[in-house]
């Protein structure tokens, strides 16, 4: 399965993605996104950990306003498009 970077405060999202079989990585620093297929952020800060200037291989999903199930569906859709 995919390697998904998830901000630390999104515990329910992390658990749901792990149940789906994904490898989940806590996003603490810019280096944590290096090998992620997709990242999920809270959207509470427009420049979370400098991600607006960081290049990652996969999409970044803003979790603001969505529940864990919605986010998991978005992750699957993004990963299937690549």
C-alpha cells in the first residue's frame, strides 16, 4: 500500500488509513514528506511546516471540514489517479 504522511493531530485519520493497510508517517518536519505518496494536513495554517514551498511527489489533502472517512476516500482517489 501507499506511504501517507499525516499531521500529528489527525489521530482518527491515521487510524483509519492504517486499517486500510497504508503505512502512516507523522509529519513533524519537512523531511518527513520526502518519501510520502500523499500527505494529509489540518489546513489550520496555510503554510504548514513550510509545505507550500516543499516539493513532494504526491498530492497534499487539506483535511479541514472533512471526517476521517471522507479523507480516506480522497486519499484513495488521489492515489488511483497516479
